[in-house]
C-alpha cells in the first residue's frame, strides 16, 4: 500500500532553469554533471565548482516557475493522506527559496538536499527519507523527470514514476 510520495524538484515540480552551459563556461571546461565533477575534483576545485553551482542555483530558484498542475496535484496527494517528501540534488538554500516563493513549504515536511547525504542516483537519500518519514521503501513512490530519479528509486526499492 502506498503511504508516501517523494518528489524531485527541478523538472518535476518546477520548470528546469539552471543554466548549466553558463556554469561550464565559468568553470572553463565541459564537465557534464557538475556535482559529479566536483566530487572527483581536488578540494580546491570542488569548492570553486560548488560555489559557482550554488550561485547559479540561487538565481534559478529566484526565477523559478512551477510546472502546470503542481499545486492541484499536491492538494490531491494531501487529501489522500499520503506523506510527501522533496528530494533534490540542489542545495538546501535553493530549495528553501523555491519553497518560499511558491508557498510549497506547507506541503513538504520531509526534505533531503545534496548536503544531507550522497546525491541521486545513489539510494542513500531515499533511505534517509524513509527513516525520517517512518515509511518502508516498499510503500514509497519516487516521482521524477530524469533517469537519476528512477535509478535512485529502484536502487532503494521504491515504486518509480518518470515524468515526460
């Protein structure tokens, strides 16, 4: 029986708007996934890359827009008495900005950002949320728009839903 839903943020709840091309230009090379690049870099380069990422994420959070139907969908989930969690590779600061801007903080008691644990696609964030929510992963649904969301959910043993 489904007891909780874990939502990704960028691309799922909000329209994706982080300018990754600008981040790569500022770093000075094509890096792919910036968090993965930072993890395999020297401590100095890691700090620099994360500072650049956080600056661009902060701008994107301020300019964020919700995807169509998000508020209505969250209301339906609330009426079903399902627990809701937010799981993102974004910084907590950016998450808080998005939640405040769109008045979403009332919907998410449980939040995990990249500072809390190893990021998606590792299953660690879902294991942490499962513990905090007091809901076994068998009874959770991971909803996202990218393969990392699905990989994370499957590795943790949740049901998964990919949005297109």
